[in-house]
């Protein structure tokens, strides 16, 4: 559920920044897009280096039936 909320927020923020209806100047739009990209990078680092490995370890045993032993701890 959390991943879906994050994806929805990314989609909405991106569409508002790129929208022609918004009253942002070109300079402000570029700054907001740069800040948005920085936020995406800051959010993706923990996902790839913490959450994905943890999910793999926690789901590997129950799905495959193979015990990971001390690596799983």
C-alpha cells in the first residue's frame, strides 16, 4: 500500500510541475523539477539498499522453502 501511495504522489507532483496550467515561471519550474529529482534520488537509495534486500531475505524462505540459516538472521 505504501508503495502505491508513493507512486501516486510521484505521478501527481510530476504532472503538476509539468502542467501548462500552473503559474510557475520557467526558472521556478526548473528549480522545482531539480528539487523533485533530488527527492526521488534520496528516496530510492534506502529502497534499493535497505528495503529490497530485507524483503528478499524475509520472503525467500517462505516462498522457496529453502532455509537461509544465519544469513537470514
